[in-house]
């Protein structure tokens, strides 16, 4: 065997070895690509699942928030309706109480109750509207503050004890019961 033949044999062997290595590399690369595809599919599937769970949680939170907002708006609307009714009842109460035919008797009763409560009798100071001065004889009369529409405030002679018998105070005392009654009737 000559040198040329030896070179050709070595080249053939090297070519065959090269094809084997190339084939093994291609096979290995195919497996690596396939493994990477499977891994990517798994990651993609997990990401989709996580995104779906996140979207579901977000939707649930938004739904809960929307329900709370709707309940709050409904409660506010109910409160406004009740307050509007209370205002109407107050206006009717005040106009009925201030009627010329019944107000003098009502004021007399309120002044007497107030004087009894503080134990002052005729020595009490009575705060009344200017137009009511003639309806509370025998008492030291003072001007009822402008924020009150009627009734009286009765004060002990020394000024230390006071009782509020104004229309506003009478209504304020009945307001919680009235509010509940109006709410029950409306809703």
C-alpha cells in the first residue's frame, strides 16, 4: 500500500467519522430542539393558566367592588329619600304647631313643663319669640334665639339650669323613631 492509498483510506475514514459525528450531532440537536419545544410549551401552558387565574381573580375583585359600590349608592339614595321625608314631616309639624288656634295652648303647656322640670315655677326666665310675649305672662321673658321657630327655653332664676322646649327640640327627640318608621314604610 502506497502513500496515496493510505491518504485516501485515512480521508475515507475521516469522512465516515465526520458523517457519524454530524449525524449524531443532528440527532442530538433534534432532541435538544424537541426538549426545548416541550419545555416552552409547558411554560406557555403554565403562563396561560396563571394568566387565566389572575384574570378570574381580577374579575372577581372588580365584581365585588362593583357590588359594594352599588350597595353604597343604594344606601345613600335610601338615606336621601328618608331625609327628604323627614324634612317634609318637620315642615308639616312646624306649620301645624304654629297654627294660631292651637299654638297658644301648646306654648303654655311647654312653658309649664319646663318650669316644673327645673323646679323654678314663676321665677323662671322664659325665652320666647317676640310675637309670643303675651302668651307667657308672669315669667321674666327673654328673646328666643332666631334658630328656633317656636316653643320656649325655660331657665332657672340663677341661670344655671335650662330646659329646651322648642319645636326643634321636640322634633329632634322624636326623629330617631320617625326615621325608622319612614324607612320601614318606604322600604
